[in-house]
């Protein structure tokens, strides 16, 4: 999965096609973004997931010490 939303996904998210309008809407929505050199907003997929209530990262299982393996040494 890509790190950034595609142009089509940004359009679908904001309901705007023009980059300036997309940026305004993203600010209103409280979604962080950066403006690229073409003037289009660059939106991290995780920023959208976090804002809309999804998990922005997978929880990792904490490593555990295998005591049984150590006692057999």
C-alpha cells in the first residue's frame, strides 16, 4: 500500500478537484498535509486513517523471553 493518497483519493476525500480547494478542505477537516511543488496536497494515508478513527499503524506483538528454552540450557 502506498504511503500517500493518490490524486483521485484526495479528490474523493475532499469533494474538490482543484488543489487550492483541496488544501482548504483538508485544513477544515484537520488533516495534515504538505503542498508539493505542483501545488497539489500530499496527504499521508496514516494521517487520514488516524483522523477518521482508524488505526494508523499495526500493533506489534511485544517480544517475550522463552523461559522454558533458557532452563533447558
